[in-house]
């Protein structure tokens, strides 16, 4: 015998094509010729937690036949006149979800001596399907099935019928076959969810599934508010809350609820609004380092604003109110504010304000620290304090006291030339203030603490 029998490549004459996959537990080979029977024994080892606990041997008998001498395989024919609750179309049986289907089929062979026996099992059939067979062990067997398709399996499906020819006169071997009955379960219709639009807006409705033929209608509300009534995606323009119905039922299930539905379009009482936001700064004009600069945002056409302040195009962490202030701005910084409007009819919901470009001067306190020409005492105080200039040739010309919001709470122009000046603000509230002191053509900022 060429090639000789060997294991595992050639346990029978396969021209060394025999292969065994231990993981998929399948064997494959190409027969070298007619012959047999050949006995192949498989040994199966069992392990538990990587410990061998035993083995078992299984024998299989292989017979290679000359198929040209065999009778033609049996064929399956659907009796289309027997179909109830479905339709034969495109070489398949079309059925509806939830609607019982009944049909009969015949499996025949041209071998008059054949003894066909038909069977099935739950794995081969579709869920809930039952088949009754008639005239078993003959050359023509009839089967009749009853089945109600469910929601879980739609589209292309099939039921497999097992066939054994128990006539052993030709080959001394019982031949077995499998033939499918093909079904198409029409998917349920899928439609838009209920929605709410603003006054003057439109809503696009959609439908899919079913028999791909759609019929829209108005149940209640604005009549004549659909752009089309026999398309999958009409545009709805209701002026009041309106309920629309759509159906997509073929002639095999015209009243099936799985192929119809409704969608409600509600009208929000507000029209579409375009939010806007503007910002202002205080104080205006040129400011100096260390001064508290306050920005205020003013929204329009938005009842539920949310704010996000930005510095040089970047979000400022925690800056989410209508006002924001800073004492650390630099020259040429750009401040803006983004509004996210929570109103239902805001279009768009996000807008960016105008930019404010900062003009920040460097103060005397930063450029001439070594001089230290201005002192303020006592500090803290209750509202009375003294400002003193140590430079021989310098005098105080103006004093401004500002709160943390940048509002001037006290201002005084000093015409009398003096090295010291007493200030009394008896009604000033407790808090932290900035004191802007003009000395000749220079300005110095002092931090003032009022404690009562």
C-alpha cells in the first residue's frame, strides 16, 4: 500500500491527508479511493485541574463509496397551497411575528426502493416549532409543521430536517441527509420615539423594518402636518401636540400589531431663541498690577444660563458665576465668557462673549521696591490711618480706596503739599481694600485691612 498506513497522518488510505484537531475535536481527510470498512479508534483523555483522571476509547467506522453509483439524494418540495399564515416568495416562506404559520412539505427520492425516515430535534428546529410526519419508510414522506414566530429571531432562519434511507440493498449502508426549510421572519416595525419640539420647529419621523411599505396618518392634533404619508421619513410640522400613526403590514398579516405604532410630537411653549452674552469690566481703561479687576457677564434670550470664564481662550477652573475677578492679570491678557444656555429652545445652546483686552501697567511697588517711599500705618486699623512719604522731594497728590470688587469707596485729591496725610473713613465696613496712592507721576498700591 502506497503510502503505507501510519499514525497519525495515514490511519487509512488518505495519501497522508488525515488530520486531527484536538481543540475543535474534528478529523479531516481526503479519501484515496473506494474501500472499507476501516475502523479508527480515538482515545480521549480527561484532565481536571491539569491532573489526568482517566481516558476512554471510541471506535468509528469509515466506508468510502463510489457516489456515481448511488441513487440521487432526496429533494424537498414545499406545498405552497398548504401555507396558512405565510407566503411563499423568493424560495422561502415569509412569516410574521406572533402569527401562527402552517404548511406541509414533501421529501421524495427517485429510488422506488428507498425507505426514507424523517426526524428532527429542538436544536434543528426553530423555537416552538412542531412537525408531524406521514408515510414514513417510503420513497415519499410528507411533513406538516405548526409554528408561531417570536420576537427574538427575525430575518433569515431555517429548520433542518434529518433524513435516513433505511434501504441497504445498494450499499449495505444507511445513507443520511439533511434538508432545510427556509423562512424569512419579517422584522417588527421600528419607529421614532416621542419627542418635543419648540414653536415653529419641525420634527423628522422615521420608520424601519416591517414590509418596507409605510403609511402615515394623523391620529389627533394638526392635520395635514406631514410632508408625505407613504415614505419612511416624513417631516412633521405640527402647531399643537400631535399623535401620528404608521403601519407597515403586508397582505399576510394586515392587522398584526407588530407592524404598526404611534409617535407623539409635543410642542414646547417657547419659540426658538438664540442666546447672546456680553461682558463688561470694572474699572475700565488702564489698570495696574495687584488691582482687583471685576468682569460681569450679561446674557440675553436665556433663562437658565451657565457660565464659564476664559483667560486667553482657556477655561478658568471654578469661574462659573456671572461675575469673576482677578488681581493677577497681565498686560495683553484676553478675558471672555462662554455661556451654556439650559433653555429647551436655545439654538445654539453655547455662545462666546466679546473679548476684553487688558492694558495693565506696572506699579511703583513693583518697579521701585528698593525706594519704599510710601508707608501706611497703622495697618490693620478701624478706618483711620496715616500715609507718609519718605522721599524729600515727593508729595502725595491723590488717594483712592477700593473694595475687593474694584469699587471706589473713598477718593481724595490733596492740594496741600505735605509728607504725611491723615485719612478717616469711620463708616467703612470690615474687610480688605486696595489703596491707590499717587505720588508725583508715580502710583503705588497698598493693601489695607479694616478690622472693627
